[in-house]
């Protein structure tokens, strides 16, 4: 029996990435091309790609919604875990990032799978067909709105689906009440974590991979 969790050192993290990352040459090149195009390197960590694919395959996901897509790194990784008829809707604020991502989705052979919607995600969500059903939602946009995103997507989730929020450890600051590091963002993450932890229609946990992912499964109402 163990009463403590093993802390993830850089060496252990590298071990996980070496063995379980789903990053290939295409995704590696996407990262370098995005950086060369002036897009900030704030995508998920390579070791998160394999985890997301395992999770999506385990629940048999065919419809994914991503909120905050940047250059398409996580979207392309997740779309690769979809069956042939699957779809991924990607909500992204910045037109130039969305354009880059759309081009990369086509290059990856996923042009008909990934649909990029440009604009503030809360507006894009409100404009979605309310009969739309998602198996998985990956939230990785502006942190203060995370809980609002959950509220907006819950009616569109199928029971047994999952909601995943990235940066759940808030750059290591989530448990530091005295933090002076990006307090609005840290507070947004804390509110999101508490919201999903106590929501009667969700069962949640936090997986400390990358900067942490809070994962909530949607219970039958
Ligand atoms: C951390 S990055 C996403 C990284 C991406 N998920 C990946 O791992 O490849 C956050 C993205 O959210 C976008 N974003 C921020 N606020 C947003 C909003 N209100 N609506 C939609 N997208 C937003 C940013 O433009 C940025 O591209």
C-alpha cells in the first residue's frame, strides 16, 4: 500500500513521454512551423497526446469539441483517435491561428474531420446547433471562462462522455493561495476544478500529466 503519490520528476516525465507520447514527425514539425510563424508554443505537452488518444478510444468518441485550438497540435492528435466517420469542432479566437490550423488539418488528411470555428468561444458555443451531441470536450482556452464553458457544453454532452480541462495544475500554482503568478488565470482554474469536483452530474479527477488535466465524466441525469 502507498499513502503518498510519486512526484513526477523531469526524468519520470521524460520516461512517460518517450514511451507513451503519440507525437510523430508531423506533429513535431507542426510545433516548429507554428513557432516560426510567430504562434506561441503553448500547446499541450507531447506526453498528453497519447493519454488523450487512449481516453477518447476508451469511450468510443466520435464527436469531439475543442475550445482553444491554437495551431492545431492537440486537435490533430485527438482527431487521429476518431473512427472514419468522426468529427472534431475546433473553436479558436484568433483568425491567423485558425488559418494555420486549417491548413495543417488538410495536410494531415483531416480536412473533412476538423471543422474550425473562429471567434470568442462563448459566442461560438451559443451559435452551435443545440441538438448537437459531443462525446468529449477539451477545454484549453482562456482560464477565467473554464467553468462557463462547462456550463455551456453540459446540455450537449452524452452521458458517459468526458470533459477535459487543461492546465488544471495552473503552472504549479493551483494549491498556492498566496500566488502572485497570473492570479486571474490561477483563480479561473481553481474555480473550474471546484465546479466540476462538486457538480452533481459529473465525476471528476485530476491527472498530473503536462500541466495537469482535470477529467470529468458526465453521469446520466
Ligand atoms: C493554450 S492555447 C491552446 C493550445 C491547443 N489546445 C494545443 O494544445 O495545441 C489557448 C488558445 O485559446 C485561444 N483562446 C483564448 N481565448 C479564447 C476565447 N475566448 N475563445 C476562443 N479561443 C480562445 C487562444 O487564442 C489560444 O489559441
